[in-house]
């Protein structure tokens, strides 16, 4: 302690008596360089002494308490002496050179750093005995605060010329880095001190930008700004939630609210400072783009519509928006030219669930900010990586579709975003689908022609992937593109899509997505171009029918619609006749199904009663012939017939008033056989559509005994279905039937089970028993997200495997093969197939014989002998070992 006292006496004598008489030019050599380093050494020794002795501090140990208090007082005096030095230098009218006071800022910053660190750690250091020295620590902090303020004011007066020496540049860099270290210490001590220190760092960095930019620790500065922004932002969030729960959002004068405002102000300060720093030092920050990306995602994830965002009062939410959300647009704008940032953002990223939506919104915001950017920036974002040596990155549009696909939970909630402001209308909230669609369409509207091929590839890729929601988004954007462009562009796209539909397997998801797109695109075509589509894909050719089953005929002009309908009817009749003449072979059923699909599209698309009547009569005859050929026993053994049944049910639902009662009875018989076993959901939905349509007809009394009991039975089966989706459709179908039918006995007979009756009554009265709470629903949707993603990935994986398999087979087929091996079939399958054929033929013969018995015509005389021969043949088959 004696050493400390002697040094303090020397410093006091120098600062009080000698310093006022030393000129500015002599300060460094005669005074600062000699005394200040020793002051730093003594100050450091004092700190070590405190740390060594503090463990024994207590109110009973007065001697140690006095010692520590004396040391703290001595530290305050050292800081006071340094303040005197700063004031003396500042008292000169002329601005000092940094070289003339080199030791002063260096030594002061070292002492300030130790002082602030000691104050920050005081609770831990003094551990419950802080009250014994709290007054001195408070004084120490105030003196340090005042010293730093004076030093920064002094340094602001100093200016370095562009030809400054290396030593001077190194000195100012050291000052900046020392203050950066101090910032990490004082962030939780004093808001104003922290903000002013950062302001000085940025101001000095910009003031001497050309001199110091290659020497600054840009990574530390930018990461520190990011960290401070996040800390202040999270503090704002916590304070806002506390204010909300305490109900103080309207008490703007409360301490909590004032603290929130100060913290929000700091948040805004750090956000704007970071943006400014990136703007000025962009070429030195490229390697930190991953951190910038994460910062953006973390901040956006805490704002609506993110599912992890807290619900806050409007006044607090608006304050947070201004503090953190608004600066993010400027932040993103500064990062757009950075190739590393584009490479990070445009990767096929797998992010945490809470960051998937922010990533999607980030990409959507990029589309809005690219307008007006230079050519190299557009190419960076729009084209994706072009060469193997580049870091892989997706084209912007593809990245948006991929990111949108991963926001499944947000689609289903659904989250809502602000819509586009329209003149004279209040701003409405829109779904994520609509928000992204509007952004994409706006981007397409200003897209340079150079990047249009990239857009087309991204659209077709999005349509052909497995997720239907994403395919619908791509379809919306594609339709806008076709409508915004020329009629020739629309025709070109429709011909391309039609060709893809033609070559796609009818039962794959790609065919479904392309069909939806084609259906909408045809609406946008001119009549002449629609005729060109007909000429390119005439429905008179079987291979083109798959195209026309996806077209909505109402979209076509009357002349084209009439031509198509006529050609489709002719094709249907031809295929049906060929099938009859060929002996109704099962191998030809696929062709029959294809023409039925086209016939269904034609029936659904007729707009006028005259057209509907003409087509209905012809289609009813075709449907009647086919229903008579349907065998209930064959439906399970030949799945292709289930597709026929589905199409017949859908067509019959539309033409129900043109179908004879005995045909309806046959349809119900087949349907009863089908639902008694497991079958596809599509078939069940078509069945419900058919059953509900029966409410529109009156069944003659001589047919009621065959139709009504089976109709009641089928409704009872569907209403008891355990699948919630099928059960809902069953309720809707039964409700429609009940509203329209004259056969009220069917209603009561369908509701024999009390549980079924209760469910129907609840549905009709719109009674809801179990209401799922928001948290449970969200958790369920998250689980559904995983299941849906796995399902889509499985579909796409199967496609890749099939593609690889086809490739291998194509290679094998390219080699000449003298003889292809016969494909072996299961012996049991062969037995089953032949016995089914024989059984069906015998039942048909039985039906024919029974129908002839009731008339005057009798069976031919040779029938008896042939039956005897068949009996002998059956006996021989049974006796074979």
C-alpha cells in the first residue's frame, strides 16, 4: 500500500504542479511516456491485490475492509489524475497530433477496460459483501465513465492526414479495437455509455476508412454488432411480454415501459449501425455472410406470422417493427450484391422448423429488391450456379418453390400476412400462398428476357414435384406468365404441357399436376389457338385422349366444343364396338377406361342444355352397355375393372335421369361387391357422388325392391366408415340425397344404427362436440408435416428408381437380342384367372337361360348335350392328381 501511496503522490505533484507548465509538443516525451505506463502497472497491481484479498472480506474484518477500500480509493485517484491529463491536453487551442499524446489513449483504455470489467464482475468478486464497498465501486465507475467521455471528445478533435505514418495508423486502430473490447464489457452496465462508445467506433472507422480498413478486425466488429442487436432485440421481446402480462401497455410513464422504449431504441441503433457498416466495408465482410443470414432468420422468426412469434399488444408490436423489422429490408438490400450471401441463401437448405417460414419470406423479399440492380447481381440470383467449380446455388425461383414446400404447417394453420394495398380499400390479410404468389408474379412482370428460360425450367420442375400445394403455386405463377405475355407464348406453353400430359402415366402425381395446369391454361387461349391445339392433338387418335380428359370443355368456343364432343363420341363407339367384337377381353379394358375418361370430361364441360341433351343420350347408351358387362365377382380379381367402375359411377351420377332402373340396380350390385372389400378412396368418393345423385330420381314401384334396400345398406356402410375424411364425404352425400329424394324410407333405413343417426343429426344441426385447442392443433399439424414430407419424398424416390430402372432397360434393349425369355407367371394366378373366366361365363349363361324361361322362346336343343360335355370335363379336371 505504501508503494501505491508514493506513486499517487508523484502523480498528483506532476498533474497539479508540473503538467500545466509543459507544452503540447513535449507532453509525450517529458511526461506521458514515463509516468503513464507505470500508472497502468500500479493499477494492475491494485486489481491483483483486491482479487487476492477479497475472499477474506467481512464486516468483522475491519482491517482488510479498510485495506480494500483504500485500494479502491487509490484507483479512483489514478483515474482522476488521468482525467486531469485529458483535460490539460484538451485545453490547448491547437489540435494535438496523435503522435504527440500516443501513450495517453493507450494507457487510459487499458485502465478503463480493467475498471469496467471489475465493476461488471463485482457481484461475483465480492460475493454477498458488496455493500461494504458499493459506494466506492459506484464512484470508481462514475470516474471511469467521465474519463472515457473526455478521452473520446479529445480523440474526435484529432485528425490524421491521408499520408499519416504507419505508427499513427496503428495507434488509431488500437484505439478502435480497445474500445471494441470495452463494448463487450459495458453492454450490460450502461445503455448510454454503450451506445456512445459504438458511435465513436463507427465514426472513427469511417473517418479514417481509407487508412484503417485493411487493419480493422471486421469480423469481430460485425459479429459484435450482430450479437448486440440480437441481445437488445431479445431483451425487447422479454420486456414486451412482461408489460403485456402486467397489463401496462397503456401506461407509457411506467418504469417498465420506459425501459422497453430505451431497449427498443438500442435495438434500432444497432440494426442501423450494422447496415451502415456493411455498406461502407462490404468488401471485407463477404466471409461473414452465413452469420448475417442467421441473424435475419432469427429476427424474422420472432415476428408474425411466424408460429414461434409471441402475441403482443399493437403498440408494442409497432415499436418492435420499427426497431428491428424495418431495418431488415435495408440490411437485405446491402447484402444482395454479395456472392457468398447468395450462395448461402440459395443452397438447398434444411433449416429448423421455426426458420423455414423466415427463409421463404427472405427469398420473396429478394425478388422485390432485385428490380434496378446491376446485371451481375441479377445473374447471381436468377441463374444459379453454372459451372462445377462454383459453390452450388439454386436459381432464385427454384429456391422459393423449395422453401415454400417446406412451410407445410404454415399453409395449414394458415398463417396470414399483409396483402397488397389497393386504392380505396383497406389492407386485407392474405395466406402465405397468396403472398408468395403476388411477389413472384410481380417479379415475373419485370423479369429481363434473358432469364425467362430459367423461369420456365423452375416452373416445370415445381409442377412436376410431389407436393400439390407447391405445384398449385407454380400453376398460379405460370398462368400469370401466360396471361401477361403474348398469345403465342400461351400457345407454346399449352402445346408443351399437352405433350407432357400425353407422355405421362395417367395414374402418377405428375399427370395430376400437369392436368390442373392444362385445364387453367386453355382458358387463356384465343379461339384460333384452341383450334390449333385440337389440330395438334386430335381426339380421334387414341393416344391424344389423355390430353382431353384434363381439359374443361366450357373453356372452349362452341364450334370447337361441338367438334371435340362429336369426335370423342365416335371414338367411344368405335372402341366399344371393337371390344364387343373382340370378345370383351380384359386386355382391352385400359383403352375403354381411357375413352371413358374423355367422355366424362366432355359430359362435365357442356354449357348449354342442347349440348348436354345431345351428349347425354349417346353417353347413356354407352354406359348402359358397359354396366351390363360389369361382373361384381371380377372386381376384386381384376383391379383394372375398378377403374372402369369408378368412371361409370362418375358418368352415371351426371346422367342419372337418363339411366334405366335395371341399370341402376346393376350399378348398386357392383358397388356393393366393391365396398365389401378394401378399395381405393377415389372409387369410394365416386360411389358417394353416384349415391347422392339418386336423390334426384324417382324409382318405379316395380324396381324399388331391388334398388332401395341396397341403397340404404350402402349409405349405412359409408356413414359408419371410421375414416374421418370418408365419413365427412358420406355425411355430405347423404345430406344431399335426403334433401332431394322422394323415397324417405331410404333415409330411415340408412340410420338403423343409433350412433350413425346421432352423427347425421349432429352434422345437419352443425353441432360441434370436441373443439381442438390451438396448441394441440399446431402440434398435430407439425406431426402431419413430417408424415407429408416423408410421403412426398417416397414418391419422388420411387420416381428416381423407376427412371434408373428404365434407363438400364433402355441400354439393354439397345443390344440385339435373338430371343427374349418368356415372363413366368405364378401357377396359382393362372388357376385363378381361368376359373374366374369359366365362372363368369357360366353365370352369364344361367342369367340368359332364366330370362328366356319367362318368354315363349326356349333354349336351343343342343344346349343340354353341351352342358353334359362340360360336366364330363369338370369331372376329369377334378380327378387329375
